[in-house]
C-alpha cells in the first residue's frame, strides 16, 4: 500500500508481491463468475479459473508451466488440475507476480 517498512513487511507476509515491475501486481483471477482475487489470494478447487491483467500483456503459469497468454485486460480461461493445489502466477511485461492459490488446503 505504501513503501514504509511496516507495509512492505505486511505485503511479503501476505504474499502480495511482484518482482521487477509493478504491472505484474495487476494480475487477478476468479472462479468463473466469482469475485476477483489479487496476488496472494486463494480460490477453491476448480477445473478452470478466469484470469486477467489490466496493466499489460499476460502469460499465466500454473505450477511453473506456461498455459495461456492474453492481451491487456482480456479475460482468459485457465485450465487447472482438478486435484490438489494449483499455484497460479503471472508474467506481465517484465514482472512476475506472487501466486494465487487454487485448491490449496492451508
């Protein structure tokens, strides 16, 4: 929220961080028709989610593998493994987001 020591610590603890460029923090995902979650958020298990990044071209990575790309602001369907925890990250421009967790039990 700001660049104070306290705010930076809170962002790191919450997993709401991006590396190299702030555009990656525009990454959001949701269950189809649900509420958008930002980086560090969680979603229930699903066979697919929707994702977008208003700040730039998007590459979605699921469990480390690139699965889909999109134009800035475009909503895309992201297929997932229906079993287990899916760690969903994004590359937006030159930056990488922290994950959004789908189906993780922690």
